[in-house]
C-alpha cells in the first residue's frame, strides 16, 4: 500500500520533502485530493487553488533539485483563513461585501510563510467578518466539524480548524479576537495558539478590533504549531505594535517537555457554566499534564466577569468604527444574523469603551 | 476591479456626441488625463474603508473620526 502523506505532521513532511523521500508535487497532489474529498461534507474551503498549488509545488521540487537553500516549510501545503491579503487576489472576509476587493499588497504573515517555502492550496471558510464563534456562515455555507460533521466547527476561524483536522492542510492561519483560533482548534481536536499581543504582525489581515486582534496558527501538534509561530512572529514596521524582542525558537523549546512546568488552573468563572462532559474532559487534560510532570497550581482570577464586559465594549466600539458606514448605507449586504450582531456594535459608543 | 483610464479618442468622441467644438488632440489628451485622475479619486473614496488601512494608520484615523473632547484636559 502506498504511503498517505496526509497522515504525516507538518514537521515530518517538511523533513521528508527536504531529504527527497517525498516530493512537494506528490504531497500537494495528495492533499488537494483530500481537500476535494472532504469539501462537500465539511465546506471548510471557499477556494481550492489546485492549479496555483501544483505550479508552486513543481517550483519547490525544481528548487530542491537545483540545490537551492530550503526554508523550514519548503514545499509544504498550507491554507489560510480568507481574510489575509494576497496581492492581486480577491478575498471575501466570509462576506459578500468584500467580494470584489483586490489587495495591492500581501499580508506580512503570508510573506513570511512564503519565504519559508510554504505553498498555498486555498482560502478557508470563516464566520462573516469573523463575527461568530460557531462556524455558521449564511453566505458561503456553514463549515462543519471534521471529527463529526453533525457538530459545529467553532469559529470564527472555522475552516482553519476543520481543514487541518481533516488532513486537508498541514497547518492553517487564523485570527483570534475573542477565541477565534482557540475555539475551532478545541472543537476540531487540533492545536491553536493566540500568541501574546504584538508577537505576530496583523498587517494585511482583516480587522475586527485592532486593540485585541491577534493572528495565530493551527496545526495538528504542538510542535507543528511551534514551528509555524517561530516563522510568523517578530517585529514588522507595518504593524507598529509588534514587539522588537528577539523571537525564541519555539519548536526547540517544545523538545524540553513539560517536566516541572507550573500551570495555573483557574477555578472560578470558567467552570460556572461548563457542562459535566466538558468538565470531565478538562479534568482529564489536567491529569494528563500532571502525568507528564507539570505542576498544577489552582488559582482564582480576579474580576474575570468585569474584564469580559470591558473587552466586549472595546470590541464592539472598534467594530462600530469599521462597520458603521456599511450598516447605515448598505445593511442588506450583511446576512440577517450578522447584521443583528454587527448592529449591536452601534449601541456601544466610544464613551462606553472609556468607562 | 481596476478602472480603465479615459483616452484622447474617447474624449473627442464624447465632445462630438455632446456637440462641443473640440478638435484639438493635445487638449483632448489633457482632459482625458485629468478626468481619469478625478474618477480614480472618487472611486478610491467610495471603496476605501478603515478595513484597508495599515495597522499603523488605523489609530490615527480613529482619532480623526472621534468627536473633540468636551471636558477639560486629563491631569
């Protein structure tokens, strides 16, 4: 039986392309077939660019044959939430409003992944304007959970979680304001990280609430995610809030394991509305961390409810600035569900955010 | 979608249709360039939103949108 490249992780497939035991064309062809296979059920893509991906894969194999310097993602197929600018390519933001918008410049995170050798196989489904945590989208169709399509994929980076879990991409890019990387990662059983504010550039990424927005990777293992973050992180003059601190090799850090690591476990607020099965899963995860040598420290996070409300005020006030004109002039371009959600933003003024 | 700039011949055709006495090709070329620039500026104004701003320009744009403070200075 021939090997299924989709069964490999990102780090492993990158090594196999580098040592020549797999080709980028072979790997990309396999993933494109997988993407086409799962798309009718999961609807995780809004575009599959087979032609562009195979052209890039051929170029990657040619570069290796010529002995070119290879990046840490050389020839590895990825996919991105449909909210990152790529010069000359229309993008949608999960909406019908932006269907004809063609960016002039590529997002910094995409430039960094391309410089590392990554190949783009398509654009991923998302909540309309990232305003939703479930993965529903009335315009482009709902994205479904890769573990069980009867369940929601989580959002707003719904396709980013579902496609990676379905092995249709080795990793993906998402964005996270109030959980939009972490929720679909959890729902689909993959790894996602919203790094510290300022670690990853947002230049060329759709805005929801720039005071809180973050860009982050989703992948099938912590190590895969760490490699992605090491490539993505770092100062960018196009996004002045990005940190000038040196970026650690996050992947190398994961090799140290978690022996002796102190992990805070908040016991207030977060468990208040958790269902028994979620509580049980959480406890099982904590037990697994403890077995690996981590030290669990129970703690109480002060004022979580107030912080949550304050965060909502900031997000809604900033979203009002972004959506206000369209909501007033062209409300029909929004789906009814998202129009209601976005209109709520209009109830928050900058005064509310100040308070 | 990019807007095609107007050319000299289009201006001359439009002038003829409107019954205007324009038969100077150089002048028509200058009008075409000016009209194209004006159309592009209007199109930019219609299409560009806060979404299209670079992160570094965004906060400054928000500051411009904000109403002036009504109370005294912050101490």
